[in-house]
């Protein structure tokens, strides 16, 4: 790569090397913008053209190098082009094996299932069946819903606010209702029950569990219970919110007592991402159904549903899929699962992730615009908020009004509360987008999460080194500092 490599500057900012190969880079981006729909937000927020990648590093067509903490939305557990993944692909290609086999049994598929079963929670692995479906997490959620509908004879799912991938669940239902109607109610995600979790521990979990308990009991009085309850152990797109372990245990008990299948959506949390091989293991919960995708394909499209054998009615449930037999994805998935297991990368994610969280949390006290730093393992979120809150008394405007005393400048409120402690601060999506742009300028690729896209999300590969983690944290902190100063309202938090 020679002289096109970006040279890091003090503070983690790489030297601008966009002068090389600029015409090709800009031409590709122009054509992409003209042809792709506006809904494709990654390409618009991250105007780079990757041409080479290895591990954590991407090289763009402009010659710059970036640290990739988006990792294909978490699909790259081992980073880009890991040697064990590439070798697994070469073996399949060189063998002359068929690449797409529908649901036929093959040696590659058998090896994948054998490795997958080695990693499953013991209570599920002992009696699990596996269904291959379409290659996305949404396909897997649809398949899981069809499965529990067939097994229970009931309709509807109970989900939680901020949940990803349940927006289309129910499209297979033969009723005229749509997925977003009352058949899929969403209850508040438990950390939003602040009063409940002030109590902490099992008491707080019991208090928060009253919402789903009351809902299920009320529904049971006048209508059939839902076919299932679906939960993400750590919400990914929903503001990177870990579900408290005690609450998950209570939810498991509630569903078991009512014979309602509990579906754990491990699409993004699985394969070591959160510091356990599967995120449900933090709480000791064994779900009835697990939805798996993203990292299990070793960077290639693959999704499966793992479920308790007594839920298998023999009913197909979902339409027949065309691509459940992607042999390359299964081979890459086998290599990834084995490498994570054999090298204790989940344990590594737990240790390094805790250290990164500890090093990022001082941003909350340093900048009023940083509302919270949270996460689990190497799934980390930095929430950006409006430090002025709703300002119901108009004090900020009054202080800035002509004739106001120079000293009468409204001070930003503390993170986590509105003006004078009146409720949570509003989200700051524009500020989060500014942080993402500042990160990109410094050679760091990050994602945005949350309904308002106000949470800067880090999903580095599990193979990230200590030195790379330090560089990521330096660049992110510098980006927050730059965005806060440019946007205003992001000054150091009041003591």
C-alpha cells in the first residue's frame, strides 16, 4: 500500500490521503448515490469505497485506512478476511462440492451443525432441532414466529420496545391484520422502568416483570395467550440496552408457567459478542427458541432457528426457502464458531469490553451531551443527548435574549435528566451523526443505533488487539470532543 497509507497524527487522526485515486473514488460514490435508494443510510453516512480489508482494517479506494468498528453490523466476528475463514472457503471451492443444496444433507452442513451444537446452552443442545431459513435475521424471526404459531395454535408475539427485526413478524399470518397492530404489542424495555431498577437486584426485576405478567394475565382472561414472547438479551438497534439478568430470569419463569415459548433473538448478540458465547448465558436462561444469524455465517449470509424438539409439529410453517443450503456460508460459519470457541474469544470480549466501557464512561462527566455509556462485551453504545433538555421555562432563550446580562447564560443540565431534573434528556441524533462524521475523519468507522439514531455503536471484531482498542477509544473520544465543541451545548458537564 506504500505511500497511500494514512499516517496517524497526534490524537489518533490519520493524515488526509484522499488525493490518491480520488477520481475513481468520487465517481463510484456519485453513481452509487444516483442508483441506490435514499433508504440506504450506511452508504450516505459513510462515504467510503472499500477495496481491501484485513482484520479490523479497511482500505478505501481513496487510499485511506480505517479501523472498522461496524464489522458488517456485527457479522464479522473475526474481522475481515480472517485466515481460518478464507481457508474454509478455499477447501469447499477446491473440492468441487455443490454450492447450493436446498435442505439436502451434506458433509459441510453436518460439520456446521456439529460445531453449532457444541456451543449451544446445555439445556437446549440436549434436545434441539435446527431449521435453516432465508439468510437474514428477519427471515429467522419470521420462521420462529411460524414455528411457535404452529406449535401453540395461537397468534401474536409479545415483544419489547426497541426490539429489532420484529417489524415484519406476522407477515405469514393468514389474518388480515398487519405486523404492527395489536397482535405484536411492545412493552417497555426494563431499564426504562427507572423506578423499578432503583431498587436493584431481584426486587427491581420483580417490579419490572409486573408489566409483562399483568399483560399476559389480562390477555389470558379474555383472549388466547400469544404464541410466543421474543426478547433480545442486549438490544442492538434499540439503543444498545442490555436486559438485566434478573429480569430475564423472571421473564423465563413467567413464560414457562404459562406454556408460552420464549424466543431469544441472538442475531447480533451471538458467537461471543457480549462476553458469553450466547448472550442468554449471562442470566442462566435457557430459551425455547433461539434466532441466530449475522456472525454464524462467518461474514456470509446464513440464518438458522434452533428450537426445543417438542415444538416440532412437522408443519412447515413458513414458505419453502430457496437458499437454506449455502455451503460456503456453512463452511465459514463452522470455522468461525470453532475459532471463537477454541481461542476463548468470548472471554476475551468480556474482559476487553469491560475495560473499554470503563475508559469511555468518564465522557459522561466530561461532556453534558454524553448521556450514558453502556453495553456488554464488545457491543458498546455511547448515547448522545440534548444537554439543554426540553427547557419548558424558556430559560435558555431568555438568557440569550437581547439585553440579557452577559452572565445570565443558561447552564446545561446534568446528563440523564431534563432541565432542573425534569425527566430524561431528549435524544440528539444530529450530534450523534456529527460524532460519526468526526470519527470517519479520524479513520474510525462506527454505526448509529436507536430509534432516533442517537447512539454511537461500537461492534469491533472479537480479534481486536489491546493496541487497536486504545486507538479506537482515542479516536472516538477526540471525535466526541470535536462534535461537542462545534455543535454547542456539549460543554463540560457542570460539577
